[in-house]
C-alpha cells in the first residue's frame, strides 16, 4: 500500500485508533488531542530558533537590485524636449510643452554639451498611473529620464503624484509659449501670399501622352521572337 502524504508531501505516520469500549475511546481521544498539540508545538519551536525570513520594515530594508524598476525621474537640465518619451509612454501620463526661443534668445548649453534649442515649459508625469515599463528610459537619447531607487512615494491624494519637473512657473510657461506663437504668426504674415488657383479658372491645355502605334509595333517581337 502506497504511503499516505499530506498536501506538503510530508508522510502521514499517525493514524487515529478507535475502540468500541467508551473508556478506552475516551483515553484514545485525550491522547489524540495531546499528540496533535505536541506536533504543532514541535513546528513552532523549530521555527523559534531559526533565523527570521522577514525584516522589520521600515526600520530594516532588503537590498533591491540595481536594475529594479521603481520611480521615474527626470533630469530636466539634460532634457532636449524631443518628446520621444511622451510618444512612447503606453499609459499616456507624460505631458511635455515646449516652445522655441524667440529671435536673438540664447538658451545656453545643457550639461551634456548639447545646445538647448527649446524651452521645456512644462514636463509633468502622473506617477499614479505609471506602469513601470521603462520604455521612456529606453528611448531617451539624452539619459534625461530614468528610474531611481525609490518605491516609497505614497501621498494622501492622487493629485500630489502629478509632478512637474519643469523649472518654469505657470506664468513663465504661458509667456514663452505665447512669445513663440506670436513670432511664428509674424513670420507667416511676412511671407508673400501664394496665389490660389480657383476651380473656375481656365486650366492650361496639357496634351495627353499618345502612343505611336508604328513605333510600338516596331519594337515588339513577333510570335517567332524576332523584331520586325
Ligand atoms: S515607465 Fe512606462 S508608464 Fe511609466 S512613465 Fe515611463 S513609459 Fe510611461
Ligand atoms: S526622451 Fe529624454 S530628451 Fe526627449 S523629451 Fe523625453 S526626457 Fe526629454
């Protein structure tokens, strides 16, 4: 007969005995209860002297792997405003507003030596909806957006998890965006107007290409494969 085992694979060595004599049955029941308490306490005492598997968080913390995906962070000084992270984010939680500098305005150079070509007027991430996929980090050519080892950023409201990394205040953002839009409109207004062709205007008579049948036939091989 196959050995009986518990769900955890432990062999079942103890079997309940029964008796028709009520006195003996009572003694067997008492022994049964005493035996199960002994087995349970044996497990308890074994684990009592073992090293604990858990830590006293938050006073103690486990080492988290370096490549763990945790909180997304933006180094706004490195950002070039290319919008690649915004476009690839599957959750659509990155919002970037850029504006071109007006004529004569120099935005200087970024810490990576590249010229700063755009105002990063707004750069918000809604961390409450982040999927921790890391795609934004992967597509950034300037290493401006990346994961940092911080998983403890609970807040009392979801609004607090919408973080704006831009250095521009709302007023400055509106100012640079309006200035860029005004300059663009002025450039377009200064361009000479391109005359629009109306449908009712007479259209030039363009001859349609015709096929010279003689030339066409001359260049076609006959049934025997020879040119005539
Ligand atoms: S980790 Fe994924 S979901 Fe989170 S901001 Fe980056 S691209 Fe979006
Ligand atoms: S991909 Fe990088 S450089 Fe481009 S907007 Fe995002 S953070 Fe900035």
